[in-house]
């Protein structure tokens, strides 16, 4: 990962909980979302397509490993310095997370 001047901000969501998160679209609307990425195995999911429509964005398939600190986030961080991006992944249902990635590494907090 190159040296980032500003953190890339990732709002990480689980595909299976998208329809169950009250106010999600309203919270995201205030974030100035630059892009919507989805893991390969959920990119065609109806909930992901719905979210993309609500945000007025297309769905891009993520380029790599989406485990926190994984190479997929490094690549996306290089591409989205100082921007907020939504990432939808598969996995166990969990609360939305804000992942911050910069030159010092990554950190998470509840979104």
C-alpha cells in the first residue's frame, strides 16, 4: 500500500443484513459515498442491487481479500484516498463497521 495522506473510509456491511438495518440509506446519504463494492459471492444479490439503486451507484466487484487488513482493502485504499466507500461482503451477520485505512495501518469502529 502506498503512503496515504488521508484515511480511506470503508463502511463494511454484511449482505444478509442490508434489509434489516433501519435508517441505513439515510445514514449513508450523509456520507458522500464515492463507490459501492461487493464481494464476488454477493455482487449479484438482490439486497446489494437495491442498495446500489438507493445510493445511485453501480456495484463493482472487489479486487481481493476482504478480511480486515487484507490485500483487497489495501488496493481499495490506494484507489480511494480520503473518500468514503461502501463494501458489502458475505459472512456472519454483524453490525455495520467503519474501517479506516491509512499509512499507519487500519482501525475499526461501529458505524
